[in-house]
C-alpha cells in the first residue's frame, strides 16, 4: 500500500472555490480512476486544502493519476471553474509508504 498526500495552496481569495470544486468535481471522479480517497482536510490557519489517497503500489498510483488527468469531464469542469484564472497557485505532492501495518489507522 502507498499513500499520496496532496496540499493545494489556493490563489488569493479562492479558498472557497477550491473546496467547492474539490467536493463537486474532483472527489466524485476518483473512484472511477482507481483513486481511493482516505481523507480531506483544511488547514485551520491557511485554509489550504489537503487530502490523502491510497493505492496498491506506486505503479497503480501513477496509472490512476494519469487516468484522472486525461478525464475529459474533469478537464471541462476545471476550465469552467477558472474563468478568472487558476484556483491553485501551488501544489505539493508527497508519496508516503507505511513503515508498519500495526501503525495504520482503519
């Protein structure tokens, strides 16, 4: 099992739009691309959206994200949500591997 932690720094004034798009357009598409969403969080100080996904291995992770990125519905939704420019100013991706099965929650 491998985990993918993503942190989105929103463009100025666009924190709410990032969360709304994630809930309406991003998260519902994940399962169809083999992306298992573990949790979604908002940093209480910065408002940045952070989420964790789970994959069988790194090859499955890469396939799933490539499939999601190629999704025409996602491309259209992204374009429609950004008439005034990008919602995300910076994205940080960290791939995590557990060090022990007994240390995982759930």
